[in-house]
C-alpha cells in the first residue's frame, strides 16, 4: 500500500461528519459510510459522478463501505438523501 493510501486511511488531515441533506463542498479523499446511507450526489470537479461509484443510487450503501475517488482525483462535494458519512479530508 502506498503512503498516500495510508494517509487517506489514517485521515491525516481530519474528517468531517455529514448527517443531513445539505450539500458539503470540500476536498475529499474518501468517504466512510457510518450507517446505511443513500447518496443523492457525489461530485468530482464539481460534476455529479455518482453513477461511476454506485450502481443503483436509490439503494442504500451499507455501513462500513469505504469509497475512494478513481484515478487519483478528489471528490469535491456530496449530498445525502439519508444516513451519514465520515468525509476523509484531502
């Protein structure tokens, strides 16, 4: 595992808990799902990319899932329908 991945897993720059339906915009290295959660939008570069990460967006992602961006990108925003996430700050 690379040092960058270890930094992400250790959340060296901190976490931000999302537990409502207001959009959060931050530099996000990863998402840790704290409870069964439905994500409304997941942005990369300000554009919704949820379908690249979740096959059925209306179905809850199970607690314990860890989602990281593809190709070394960062997530730029997230909006929930329900549930809660710990955002790994980048």
